[in-house]
C-alpha cells in the first residue's frame, strides 16, 4: 500500500525553458569587439565566464534583442560554451 499519488515519470525531466529565436547571423562590430576585449583584459583567462553578462549586454545593445546566433557568437568570443551563455540568458 502506498500513500503517494501516481506520478507521470515520463514528463519529470522536461524543460520548460524557451530559447530565443535563431535570428540573423551575428558578429560584433569592430567597436564592440574592442570594448569586449577591453573588458576581458580586466580578468584572468580562467575567469573569462565572468564577462558573459557584459558580452550579452553589448550584443543586445548592438542588435536590439538577443538571438541564439548572438548567444553562440558571445560564447565563441569569450571562450565558453553556448550552454553557459544560455544559462545566463534564461
């Protein structure tokens, strides 16, 4: 005999996170690339993930909104994974 209600275990690991649209191809302008390099220079190489938020702000300021392409570009620009950038965005 069990006092626990029956659970639908097939749905327990389903993520409800909504990612932004794919969007157009994205690359920082030379001005924003220089700003990002200036920000990155303030941190040791092993702490590059610290710059994710600033890099996302630059991308959003440049494009007006964030897309998955912009998030992938941010990840490659600072040397982290796209998943780490998506975690900050969500």
